[in-house]
């Protein structure tokens, strides 16, 4: 297939995902796996796992970086830019519309009845996707133990990168000692954590600098982003806490990366240019980090020692996704309605593998809306 056709395929897929990918990074990962591994066979399960593990090793929104990685694998540098941009664009546009309406009316439209059924459906989609990934990543009893330990520790240690790096390094050390090799030093790329700006006078240049720094040091889920924003914008008086809460709500019920909440915030601070500049700045580091990491990923996989590290990171990533599902389940599945939606969604996702996750989401949303009226 020609490069032009590859780029067109990439564009169609990630534009579709940008409009339909709900459920945060775990849900986005599940949908991407369905599209690029199961349906299109662009990547093998192992390649997908490696890319998933790689995204967890660098700062930035994980699902966006996974999209950029997939684009690079399928379509080179053009594919990388197209996949990342089109995955981000729908969420940014939808968030921008909400930001505009919010600026005029001071409140968000009522969407809770429709979101009600999406969340339990998303959990089912994630579990259906993580099952084959788990089978692929558990290559030995030792890796199964690593996954179990990461899952257990995830409920006590709220630091995803510490768990992945920590267990990855421990497993690499264990394998090296087991093989009676001398362990060479392994140092992950250091990221300079510069104190973020704390000034009330915010020009667009300063806004760019704030969000560029956040994008460059942001690890973990979207909730980590909101902690940064609370500290740097709310406590300094640049943004009200209600505006931050509403931005979080927008990030939750719109498709695509939750980081698109930054578009909403930028608009509230400095209008349309504030939205554009904030969005560009927070996502820019992701493209740079992936561009630096992707070319050496295959080389690192060929290294016996780093390969063991990557194996442990992969199983740790799966364990953390399961942990997210458990935490989400406790928060979301709270009554007979959500239990019913979750069971139906699980039955459909595991029993009928060819049903698109988009259909599951739409059914969950419609069912949730109908049951919410009872």
C-alpha cells in the first residue's frame, strides 16, 4: 500500500477515535487495540504492548502518545503528526464549543443522564481489551508475580511511574543476576522539573510557558493534570475553583484525551487565543518525546536486559489498567441500573468480539438515559 493511502487510513481511523474514544486513557487504549491489532492487523499484540509500555515511561497524556506512536509505526513521521493531531482535534473542538457557551451562560448543559450509562460500558470495554493483553504479557511465572504485585501496590502507592520503573528495574536486576551477568547501569532519561509560574498577570506567552512545562513533566492520569492546574492557576487567582471543576466535567464527558480540558481553561483565561496556545503547549512535549523514543524502541527490545525491563513494564501497565477498572467500578457501579449496564456490556464485549466498542458505548449511553428516567 502506498504511503499516501497509509496516511489516509491513519487519518480516518484517528479522526473517528477522536470523536468516539470515551473512558480516559484505559478506554482509549482498549479502543485503539481493537482497531489496530484486531480489526486492521497493523500491529501484533507484542508490538502494541511495547508501545503501550513506552507511553507509560514518558510524561504526557498516555492515550495521545499511544496514538502518536501508532501513527509513526504505520505511516512514518507524517503518520505520527496526522494520528496525534486528528486524535486530539475533535476533543479540542467540542471542548472549545463548551468553553464558548460557558463563557456566555456561566454553566454547562445537563448531560449526566447520557453519561450515566457510558461509564459502566467503558469498564466492560477496557476489561475485554486487557484480557488478551494480559495473556500476551504474562510470559512467565515471574512476570505474573510482577503483575500481581503491581496491582496490589497500586492501591497503596498512588504513583504509576514509580511502580512501573521500580518493578521494571527490579525485574531487570533479577534477570541479570539469574543469568549471572554483570548489570550495566540503566538511567532513564531525566526530565528537568522547573517550578511552574505563579503569577496572576497572564499574557499568552506566559500561558504557553505554563502549559508547556505542565506537558513536559505530567505523569499519570488526567487527575494529576488537575492537581497541577489547581496549584498553579486556582491558588494564584488566575482561575476560579468552580471553573476548574467545570473543566474537569467537560474533560470527563467529551471524547478524546482528558487533557483537552486545557482548551476550556485557556478560553476562560484569554479567549480563543488562550485556548489555542494552551492546547498547543500542553500537547507539544508529547510529540517531541515520542519522536525521540520511537526510533530506539526496536533497538532496545533487541537488548536482552532492556527487553526484560520492557516485559515488566508491559505487565505493570496491564496491572495498572485493571487497577483503574476496579477503582472506576467502585465509583461508577453503585446501583441496580449501573450493575445491569455493566453486565450487559460485559456479555456483549466478551461474547460478541466483532461488535464495535462505539456500539457498546452508544447502547450504554441510551440504556443509561432510559434507566435514569425510571
